C-alpha cells in the first residue's frame, strides 16, 4: 500500500528497544500478521547475524518438515530484531 516500514536498514534491525511497527504488515495472502489469529507468534524470521550477514546454521534454508531445524527470528515489536532467538523452523 506504499506505507513506509522503516527509514533504513539500521532503523529496522537496530532501532530502539520496544519500538513497535506503526503500520500493518501483510502476509503474501493479504493477512495482517500483527492482528490475524493465524499468526500466533508474530515473528520476524531473518536468519541473519547482528551485522546482517546470513547465519548459515540458523536460516531454515533447505529445511523440510520431515527434519529438525532452527532459524533466527525476533518478535515483531522487539528491538533490536537481530540477532534474535532460535526458533524451530516448523513454528508457524
């Protein structure tokens, strides 16, 4: 919808503690992930190190539902988003 999510990479992933998104964030199927009950955990999955590089062990790349795996994610509204916490790749 043309709404600004963040002014820069550093403001999105660094930001100040407790900063919450001011605008809706929509999934690819048009659901608002901040309010829709389909998104119970409201995580920002990023799989990145604090400097923005790919965290190869924790990015869920190549994960399949038949196997274990963990990726890095942070709860939307938490700052900073990186490094995040490890979450099971099968988590909604």
